[in-house]
């Protein structure tokens, strides 16, 4: 009898040792489809703090804003972020879009470029192709390399609306992901591009240009875009926790630190 | 009675606008100088061969060349619409049935491999053609999947309208979709981007990469673009009217002369025997 008990104990011990490591309670998970601009601007930092504070595990997919909303639509995500207002027909279907942050659309150039200031008209002429040399904006005799995010990205759509006023745009280089414009502009001395201001925070090879003498932090800066969190219905569970966190003191502090403007939460949100 | 909308539609037709622009350009430049050759050339061809050829041509004949560098389809249109005396392109041009093409001859004069180029630090020597398709369709995300270092792949492509893109899509991708991270308007600009971006890979005519530093040419099926069994070879063409102006005729003779073909050989390209293809 004693022998049987010993064998049973050994078998039980071996069985327990073979069990995979798993916590007593399964962690909550959030599937987050994130716009590249939002991620570049503050997403990565917010998510680290959010996961630490709430214990919710976040699975992030980075793409353009439109693709992020598509992931939400097809239930590949619980929440999405976009840098553009979602379409009205989605709102009619019950989607909830929560604006949480205003971010200046920064005009960026390689740090070696001696031109610091450009007018709104000149900027339009550069991207319409009327000005093709830095000489045309008071710089050296060098061809301008226009780096533009893909036309499906919100950065491109917002730029066409705010800066180009829907005039035709030309380009020399297109990047599939909007924040890759930063990588390319960093590498090419005569490049000019545009992207969410928060996404260039701390980038050494890039400088943010003044528009009519104004930097993005200055009053009267003309180009802004709004970041939204989007859910298919009123957010609940981990999605709700992310919304709450973004509007919390910690979330707003990160937004401010990166030169963006936190927005107040609307009562319905 | 034509409606206002109808007039607007006509005005917005890109073909009309392009034709009018070309006609104006043609009228302006035709009177400018009878001894000037208007040569519209693709970026690939210009970098591979023509920039150098044009200088030698002017030196030996005294004919000035007004060189316009655009994509291959644009070079063809410039020539067809009379804004250029001769076009140099990396595409064959439209099918013979296309109206307006019957008065032009197309001369295939040279073959050139399409090089697979990568950033100098990419430690990959060769890639099988099948894996190349996986690479450019976006299935392979990291160089370590091909036995290289742990570095994300950055796909750099020339614009979809360029001869380089169309030839690569047809020959290497067999028509399947190509993914991209960075796309350049001019085909030869991919070289500059690949030099600068670690992990980047692209393709371009082999002649355009001769004597360039900072990039690596990756073999395909263990073959270099200059090898006979290399799978992707594009043909360069000259397009000109059946009754060309004298400088255009002189230029064709110059390009196809022994000295001209020797330069092609030196640059790893294969000169083709003179054969006129009339579309």
C-alpha cells in the first residue's frame, strides 16, 4: 500500500513538473489596430505605461488609419486609432470615434538643409512641383527631394486638405507607411516631408521647419490633425481601459511631453 | 449644342492636355535650331549608356543634343507626339494596332540584365528566383529568413509607370503583386535610397549600377546580371519616325556603330544586331 502511494506521488510530481508555466488567472488581452502616425507620435510609450498600470496585454498592429479601421470592421481588432475622422456611414452603423489629441502636422527637412522657414504659398508650390530647387525658397542650388507618404495614409490626406487645398501633388519618393518618411528624410540631405509632430520627437537627423515664422508649438500654427480612438460600439472591458488611460493624468502627460495637445473627454465618451 | 459639363470633360482629358502641351513644345523647339537633336530618354537608359553617348555624339558630329530624361512610357509619348526627334526606352511601346504608331520604327539595340541591388551590408550573395518572388511580394519580412542578418527587409521600388517596374513585374514576379516600403518616381533614384537605407533591396538595369559603390548586387539562381544564364534581361529600344530628321539618323548610326557597341560591351550589356521593328 505504502509502495503504491509513493509511486502515485512520484507520478503526480512528474505530471506537475511537466505542466507549462501559466498564471493562475488568464491575462486580459486587447487587440489594438494602430495608425502609424499615432504609434509614432505616442503609441509606443503609452502602451508600455498602460500595460504596466493595468496588467492588460496589448497586441498591436501598425498600419495606415484606413487599414486600422478595416481591422476593426472585420473583428481583427477590439479598438483602432486613426489620424483622420472616420466615415459618416460607419458612425451610422454605431461606431464610436473618440477624439483625444490634437497634433500639429510638422513640415520636416534633413538637419543639414540650411532653410528653416517657408511660407504657406511656397510650401504649396514645392509639393505641386512649381518650385523644384531649394534656391526657390532662399536655399542653396540643390534639387528638392519631395518625400510623401502613400496617398491612402491619413498624413497624405490631411496634408492634401490643409496644405494643398486639394491641388495636385507631386513627389520624388513615396513611403508605404507614413512614419517611414522620417527615416528617408533623415538619410537624404535635400529631402522635405511632413508627418505628425509627435512622431519626430527626439529624432536627431530631422528638423521641423517654421511656417511663416511659426513653429508647431507657436500660436497660430496653421496645420493640425486630430487623433481618434475608434470602437465598433461603446467601448467596454480592455478597450474601455485604454480610452480611460489616454484621458488619465499619465496619458495626458505623455501627450504633452511630445509636443501635442490633449483634448478633453466629451461627456458621451 | 455642347453642354458646359461636356466642355469641361474634354478639357480635363489628360490625353488632350498632353497632346496640346507636346504640340506647343514641338512647335517651339522645332524652330529653335535645325542642328539640335531632341532626344527623350528613359532614366535607366540615360544612366546606363546615353548620358555618356550624347557627349561623344556632339563631340564627333557637332550636333547639339537637347536631352530630356523621363520614364520610358513618357519618352515614347514625347516621340509619338513630335516633342522629341528620337526616344530611348526600356519598354517596347504600345502594340502595333495602336493608332498613330504606324509612322514610327522601333529599333531594339541592346540587352541589359535587371540587377537585384541591396544595401552594402546585406550579407546575402544569391537568391533563388522563387524566393525572390517571396521577397518582393512581402512574404519575407526579415533578411534572416534568407540566411542573412536579423534586419527588416525594406523594399524600394521604382514607380509603377517606369520601364524598370514593368519589366521586373513581368519577368521576375510573373505578374503577381509587388509590395513596397519606399517608391521612387525616377527609376534610378532607387540606387541612392538603397545606398542609404540598411536592409533595403531594389532592382534596376545593370548598366546603371556599373562602378557604383555602397550597394551590393545579389545573384539570382547564382547568376550575375552579366552572365548568359541570368533570368531577367530587358531590352533597350530607340524609337523614331520612319522619315527622321538628319540628326536623328546620325544618332542611330552613332549608337549602333562599332565604337558604340564596344561601350555597351564594356558596361556588361549585350548589343543586338541591327534589326528594324516597325510596329
